[in-house]
């Protein structure tokens, strides 16, 4: 194997690495459960959409509209369920396909943006083996669809600028519209930051009126994106106020924002997004830092090509970092839209000042780690547990179809997904819940929440299953117990 790799040219190696990384990701999609909270939550919303046929408003739970995000991520997984049935693979594979589309755009940018096809597969291989991209490409999340939108807009803008092409100009607006359906106005902000930073240099701003087909493009943008927003507000009034004001203003400026209807805000120190970038871009972060340091040492840090290609990529890459530097509510996945630019930058620097080709063997680390982590999740060896196994135990019970399934205090999203929406949350103390049970019921409770010294009524209740964290108890109704107690 090592000898074979040595015989490959760098371009051949990059192509082989890309295929290997994406194949590994494809094969691991279905071997571990949807994990709480993000994947299981979004997977359950897609399952409800598939079950109810309501393709307008994603539902946080039955009859509870989800106003936190536009529906593209839900449409993707729900379409997977329509075509392949409800499973982890069906939920994830549409997002992997979207990731492959991003790789295709990066190839196009590298091949046509600089006119050097030898750079194309290396850029693709770097992105495909970047930690955050590899993980999120096969995850039920909103971020890969957003990354597709921003990548399409940025690549289209560059090719439109270079080739004076109206076709690419229209695709720029298509990308913005996809972003509005993927994550909302954040798309406009991120693309706007990137382009404003780049156009402000060398008087490029003077070409703004003619660089894009503005009238037709804006009309196309509205035609694609606006109908869903109007339908969503009509179906569930209040959506626009919560989504636009709450999610895009208050969430950004208020650290620990308490207006979140669907969870808790992610309170982090200002500037944490840069730490997230360093980790998310591994194993390539030190390579880019080293390349930049070499340019500084050679006194070339300010040298720009006539086209401004490197500057364009830098503006694209840092736009999410600049935006979220002052935000308190952030996640590591927020750096993802800038990673395609990072891959293109590393490649462009390499062909100006070549690195040892052995450096790019680093890319093999990521698919190997993906396999290891997937297996650890499958066999529940990470300490992070989904409810798939426990819900399988519940579904195998003869009484499952005739009895309620109640989670005491907290119901994980994975319980909803793997019970097909049957699991319900209750906040009553376990003693009161048992004493008031008017029908047969399955009760799930965390072991640490069982009161000290508490004993189940063995005449009515019995243990039917358990996981590391929880017990599944079947209890007969109190009414039946009273009948049996009559002499």
C-alpha cells in the first residue's frame, strides 16, 4: 500500500484520497445512531414532516412549529425518508450529497478560477479531509446546506467577475436564495462581509453596478426564497418576528439569550470562534499557518496577483470568523462556510511555494478517525448515549402498542425519533406518576433520578429494559390493581 502511494503523482493521490474519504463517510452513515441533541432533534423533525406530509412548517413536536431555522435541512432528510424509509442512513445521506456538491464547486473554482486543473483535486482532497467538513457532511444539521449556498455564491461571483458571465451572475443569486432556505439572512451577511472586504480594495467597488445582473438576479432570488417565508408566516403567524428579530439580532448581540424557544443559547467567551476554527480545520490548520509564515519571511505577505485571487479567498475564509468574533452564542460548526476557501488557499500557496508532497499524507488521518469514532458510537463506548437500544427493547414488548411511553423529567430527542414519536415527557414525581396511572404504562427514568430507598411496587411494575443511564419499567394501571385487591 505504501509503495503504491509513492508511485502516485500528487494529483492522483489527491483524487484517491478524496474518493477514500467520501467512501468511508458513506459507509459509516448508518452504523451509529442519531445522536442527541442536534442530529436526533433535526432527524425527528424530518420524521414528523415525512409522517404528516406538512412540508411547509418544520415541527419541533406534533403541533409545535419550529421557527428557529428555515426548512431546507428538514426537506433533505424527509426526502431521504421518502426514498429510502426511516433510518439513520436515509436521514444523513442527503447531507453527504450536498457535501459532495460543495466539493464539486471547490474543484470548479480551483480548475477554472486560476486555470490550473492540477490544483483542483488537491483542494478537494484537503476540504474532504478537514475535520469539521468530514463530520458535518454526514450529519443531520443545517450547516452543510448553508455552506453549499455560500460556496455557490462565492464561486459564481468570482467566475462572473473574471469571465463577465451573466450565467454565473444569476447563479450567484441562486446561491443566496438557497442560503435563505438553509439558514436565513445569515447567508446575505456572510457573503456580504466577504465581498465588501474584497471590493473595497483597488477600487473594485466601482464595478459593482455592472459586475452582476442585479435586476434579474434579485427577481430570481425573491422568486426562489420569498414564497416559503410568506407561506410559513401564513401557516404559523409570529414566525417572522421570532426568526428575524430573535434568531438574527437578539441571539447575536445577547450572550446567553433566553428567548430561545427550543433549547438553551450557547454562551461562549467573545472570540472563541477563532479557537473553533483552529480545531475545525485540523489537520490542515498548521499547514496554512506555516505557509503564511513562509510568505512573511520572504517579504511577500503583501504581494497580490493581478486578479486578487488570494485576497478573495482570505475575505471568504475570515468572514464567519469576523462576524462571530463578537457573538456569544456560537457553535464550532459556524466556521464551516469558510473552510472551502481555506482548502483553496492552501492549494494556491502550495503551487506558489511548493511543500513536500509527504505533507499531504496528513489527509489520511481524518477518514481513519471517522471510522474509529463511528465504531465507538455504535458500541456506546464514548459516554454519549442515544436511546436507540432502549427504544428497541420497548418496541419488542407485547404491550408496547397498547400502552403509553412516558419519560420522567427529560425526554431525549433520540427517544422521540426511535419511538416514532410515541415517547412523551412528564414532570411528575415518580411516586405520584405511579399512583395516578389510570392505564398500563411504560415509564423511563434516569437511574440517578430514582429516589434513594425507592422500591417499585412489584405487584404492578417490572423492569423490562435498561441502558447505562435509564431504566424501562412497565406498570399496570392502578385501577386494575384495585380490582385485583378486592377479596
